[in-house]
């Protein structure tokens, strides 16, 4: 008799949290960033001296602070989802989501200071290949953070109203999944652009 790999009848099927549609959207977004990252790596391989030199002009401390802010924000969002799904505690969830919004807002403020410094130095997309990628990549991500914060704001407002419950948290989980994608992209972008030589 051939053994079966199917789960036992009493074992529940575990699907990714949130709507299937959000996962297709996330995969499409990750693919777009992957193409961007591959183009960056190809350009860097053609002119490593320029990229190494220009990398030293970036503010790594600001990049590291932003990494901590986004990781903290993702942790807060995860705690918010857990508060609803595990404890049906909308009040606590809304406070955690507010923490996620604060982390995202902090990221945007730090990034705006970085941009002010870069543009204040007269640097533009046409300055050189490195800065073309730096500005394009980080601004593309910046816009995703803004969209993520809009989503978190909606989730926060809905959570305050008690819309989500352990049996009906699909929207909350979908929005959280998008936010975690934004965080994941930065975790790749920061070392790739700011650190790796």
C-alpha cells in the first residue's frame, strides 16, 4: 500500500493569512523590486569603483535608523493582528497599529531629511548611475511606505470600530501582509545600496 502525503482529516488546512488577491499583488510588487535590484547589481558590476565611492557619500546611520523603524513598525503591526486573532482585543490592536504608523511616519521623516541633503548638494537623477539608482529605488520604496501607511490608517480606523474579529480578520491580515512586504523590501534595499561593497 502506498503511503499518502495528504493531511489527516482532523488537521486543518492552513492557508496564507489574508486574501489570495493580496498575495498576487505582493508577488507582482516583489517582482518589480527584484528587476530593479538586478538592474542595480548589473550596473554596479560594470562600474564598481563609482558605486563604492558614491556609497560612502550616503548616510548609513540614517539608513540603519530607518531599518530599525520599519522592523519595529512591522513588529507592532504583527502584534496588532495577534491581538485581534488570538485575543479578540480590538482596543489593544488599534494601539499596536498606531505604533506601526508611528514607525512608518518616522521612516518618512528620516528619508525626507536624507533627500533634502542629497538634493541640497545639487545631486539629481542625472548626476551619475549610482545616484540614478539610489534616488529611483529609494523613492519607489518611499511611495510604497506611503501607500502602506494609508492602508494602516484604514486598518487602525476599522479596528477602533471593532470591525475585525478572530473569525473575520481577512482585511486586517491582508493589510498587514502588504506592510510586511514593504519592510522586507527595505531589509534587502538597505544593505544592497548603503552597505555592500
